[in-house]
C-alpha cells in the first residue's frame, strides 16, 4: 500500500499530542473497519409481520454488476442516471463540530455508497475550516487523493457534501476518475428504488435538475456542429458561424424532458387528491409515518397493519408511499401512510420533486416520527427530519409522536436521554413487538374524535348507517327496539346529517 494510505496513523510516543489530521485518520480507520454499516451489520432481519417480502429478491437481483467501468473516457454525462458505482474512495472535510459528528457523517456516506451497490475501499478525511473553493480538498490534498485512488484501484470518488460544478470538474481533472457528490449518490439510490410511475417521474425530474448545470463533455463531445445551410465542406452561407455544441443540444433536450415530466406529475396529482378527498369525506382520520431513512418505518407499518411492505436494512428502501387501513383499539378506522425517509441535507431537488408525496405528512391528523434509538446520533436525525418538515407547508402544525424504535438494540442511557428531550415520546421495537400495544393506545387517544352528538333510532333497513357509525364514530349506547336500532353516539357532520334524515323518514 502506498505511503499516502489514510487509515494508518504515524507512530508517536504516548505523551505526544495528536494532530487534528491524526484524529481524522482514526475516524476513517473506524469507518472502514465496519465499512458500510447498514448492509454489513447482520443483514436484514424480518419478523412474521413483514409478509413474504417478494420484492426483496427482485431488488437484490438488481444490485450493481461488477466490471462496468466509470472512468472518464467511458462515461458520458448524458447517461448520468445510468451511473454504475463500483470501487469507491470516500472523501470528507471535517470543519465544524466534534469528531463524533465527522464520524457519523462519514459512516452514513459509506452506507449510502454501499446501498447504491458500490464497495468502499478507502477514505480521506481532511481537517480544515471550510472546503477549498477550487478543488474542495485543496490542491495538495487532491494530489494525495489521486495517489490513493491509483493505489487501491478505485474508479469513483464520493464526496461527503454537495460540489459546485467547477469543484467537481477541477477534482476530476486531478484524480482522473469519476467524482460523485453526496447529492448525486442519493439521487442514484432513489433511481434504483423507485417503482411507481409517479415515483420514477419524480426521481428523474430531480436528477435532471441536478444534472443541468453540471453537464460536461470530453474530447469530441465538445466539438461544434456547423450552423446554417451547410451542404458540404467549405460551402457557402452559414458555414462561417458555429451551430449548437453537443452540450447545448443536450441542455435543450434536458429542458424539454423536464417540462414533459412536470406535466406528467401534475397530471397524476388529481388521482391522489381524489383518494385523499374521499378519505376526508368519509371522515377517516389519517396517520403519517415519517422519519429518518432506515429508522424502521416500514417495519412499524407492517407491525401495525400486516401490510407486508418491503423491509430492507438499507437506506431509502421505501420511496413510493404506502397507505394502509388500520383500526384503533376501540374499533375506529384510520389510515397509515408510510412515507419516504429523510436524510441530512436531503437534496433540495428531491424535496421539490417529492413535494406532492410529502404533502401526505401535512394532510395527516397525526405524525408518527420514527427514530432509530440505537443510532449514534438520534438527536441529529430528529433535527434533520424536522428541517424537512419546515419546508412542507402545514407539516409543523400536525401533532407529532416521537416513536423511539429499535428499543431492543438501544442502550438504556440513550433512551433515557431522548425521553428527557422529547416529552411526547414512546419506546417501541417493531421487531420484537415491545411497546406496540402502548403505541396503539396512544394513537387512539391522539386521533381526532367525531364532534356531533346524536341520539336517535335508525330503521333496520339502514344497517349500512349503523355499520358506518361503528367504523367512524364513538358509540355510547346501542340497543335494539321494535322500531330500529337506538344509537347514542358521536359522529362526523356528514354522517350525522344522513342519520337525522333516516330517522326523520322513519318517523
């Protein structure tokens, strides 16, 4: 291994103070020792509530294939969405915060890279106040990175941050392999995991918005096409002026594609709004499950509803929202919506593209904010999710329950610390079932109750109305009389009007 290998700390005497860079090198060594975190931490563990998980085998079969190069001469930017990450070197700049913050961030980057199907070979973490405006790492460190990349045979560099187009170009010119920033990596994972037509359109729109200012050509792709009425070499009018470059042509095609995708997404919105309006019209309360990626949201949905949705120990396993029917312990029907997971510095392109999906959160009557209590920095995850909530109009006004999941893996100290910070919280394990009954009781207590009191007799011929009162109302008294079913209950306004009309007709 080259002497510039960044996981070996130089020998020193026990009393000698450690430099910031030595501390950074230790962080890289620890991250690489458990490289990837999510995918190598024992794999995915399912419970009987998760169903047959037929989608998991299909997803696993679509993992990246080895042997497909991503070196500059082999990849064109127009095919950016087909990017194949293979053997990668992680790069981070540790500016502010503690060494634990730097380690959590780099470990998350390793998990993202492995979720995208790559293999983490090496890492470089530089201690500096802020990234270099030219090459992110600075010219000297960038040259060292090039040596590391060549030594380990990496074909991609993954940077823990969002690079300006000029920074990415400059760094690629130094390391001579593909450079991918954190935003592009997340977009690539979303592209792999989206299944629904709307989800695929949303991801592609986000990718194109990211790609547009970052188009780059090499060699022949930068040559100009002749403009005007050129019929042959050196002939006539129009041959003097340059026509569109390939890169300009690509930009125009991308803008046209983005406009088409926006029209498609807008055309899909009425169907979702109709479903949502139907639930509102029938006064069905809704609960949104939200939280950081890989916090256990889908496992919790399966535990509460036996939905059998895909559960995978990887980041962003769920992209397409799943809405399932559930019942409170007292028999009231409500819906549970599993939403896309959030992450630190979620690319703004994704927030915009998925805005229609994220509105499920704002329209809910209650948010179950699921937190991985066993994570090294759960407080940071909670803050990241609430940061995204702040970008969704109305989301911050919805009542929120902090669900501290993975209690079977978390330390008692971590749970006690989180419960002292988040007063409206509950401790559960979607895997073992711990705390699930208490959570169901809390959901029943927090969901809005019908507001109109009725005391009337429903004709026996309108059993459908009685059934709806059972589903959506609070029944205080139900007795059978010679004239019909006597009900004393609380229901929503629409159902109250129908009950009153039915009782009036009987009279």
